[in-house]
C-alpha cells in the first residue's frame, strides 16, 4: 500500500513538473515566437557555412561601394532613381543577407557600373568638344579662366567624381559660349571702327550667293543710291494684302534711305544718346541696310509702337515673324543674336532676300550672317 501511495505521489509530482515545463516552454514560445520569426534570417545566419559568410561579406562590400560612390554619379531622368534604390536595398539588407538581397545588390552594382561608364563617355565627349573650341578673340585672362575650369574638371574626372566634374564642365561650356559672343561683339566693333573710317567712295557692294550683304563689316559707297527696290515693294504689297485678309494691318513706314539721310539720322541719335548706345540700333552712314532699298521697317495700327521695342508684343509683329519668309523677307536682327549682327533685336526691321532664300529662315532665329557663313 505504502509503496503504491509513494508511486502515486511520485507520478503526481512528475506530472506537475512536466506540466510546468510544458507551460513554461509554451509561454516562451508564445512570447518570443513573433520576434523569432522576425529574426529568422539572422538566426539562419548562425547556421551559414564559412563560404556563405565570405560570400555575404562580398555582397555587403559591393553594396557599400555603390552606396558610398553613388553620389559621384549624375543620373539623368532616363535612368530610374538609383539613390532611392540604394535606400531600398539598405533597408532590406538590415534584415539579413537573403538571396533576394543578393540579387538586388548584383543588379544595383550592374546599374551603377552602367551609369558610371555612361557618365564617363559623355563627359569625355563633351570635354573634347569644349577643348576643341578655338577661343578666337579671347583675352589672356579669359583664356586663363578657361584653363582653370579645364584643370578642375580633369582632377574631378580622374577621381571619378563625375557629378562634380559635370558641373564644372557645364560652367566651362557656358563660359566659353558667353565669352565667344562677347569676343565676337568686340571683333565686330573693332572691324566697324576700321571700316567706317575708310573713304566711303572706295567701298564696293559685297554680294554673297547673289545676296547683297550690308552689316558692320560690309558697307556701301556713298554713291550707291538705288532707291526703293521694286521687287521688294511688290512682295511687301502682296504680304500686306494677305495680312489684311487675316485682319492684320501692315505699314512700311521706312524703306530706302540714302547715305546722306542716314548720316543726318545717325548724328542726331549720337547727339541724343551717345555713340555706343546709338551703334546698337542705328547704322553709321554707308552701313545701313536701308541704303540697299531692300530693308523695310514695318509697323501696325498703333503708330506709337513703330520702331519701338514693344512692337514685338503686337499681333502684327507675331504675324510678320511667322509669315514674312513666304514673301521673301527675313527678320534681320533676331532676338538673342546681338553678338552676331551687332544690333539689338528689331522686331520691325525686315530685309528682302527673295523667297528662294527666305524660306530657309522659317521658324528660326537664323541671321543672314550665319546663313551666308560669315
Ligand atoms: Zn530698319
């Protein structure tokens, strides 16, 4: 009996201990299960072989290289955003080096290398182009500025800091572009001073491809007095009629001007405004296109806007800009081409060159100088 009772008690104690252990384990599982599931990849890491660990380190190194160097690339809109990709992969990587992450890192590395070599090629091409610029008429200090930019670019490029190199290269190209215009303006004015000092009776009219060119380099003799060109007038009248049918009123308020008329006009302007400002909107005698008989200053209904900057905003000016080439006329001094023509934008000054040439000027800001290769 006693033995039996003892056995019973032992069994009961064992049962209690078992229950305790089971509930302890169970509670633990319940408590830590969510955490463990979350940490499974990390736990799995402890079970990785030595080779796996080396390969994981390799991926982490690869990722870190991309992460550290992505800021040196410039990424245009055609490439999806590599920066946010890096952030995405980094977030995933914090949870372990899974197979998925490895694939993402491989992709990221490939994309990084692809964009890097694309940057390199583009920069090389652009830099070579900038390097080939002749810098004609640049002053010494301007050339020094150019060389400073080039040196800065080359150092950044060597260090593979492409985004910074690109910024310097953009500045270099912009500087060259602007300074070329400045140098060209200086050259035009220099030539103009020389040519306008020459004896006007010795000048010869200059024709290129059958087009009489008059600008700050090519003048006309004082004896050149053809009057208004009949063909140009006829073309203007046709243009005027067609415009009127569209409700646009055009008036050619100034066409042919003789050498002597221009002489009076120019000296009056110089008296009022001074020579340098006058030279941007009025020609010295012998250098006015109006002396050819082929230049037409055209205005609209509002007389107060004739030969005024604000004429450009009128319906008439817009119509002329879009249609004049159909009648043989071109806008002679387009906007933004002051450095090429030597004159400010004149939305009212049109030059007759014949339709066979003028059609090439349609919807462009091409100048006659550029068209004739001057
Ligand atoms: Zn004019």
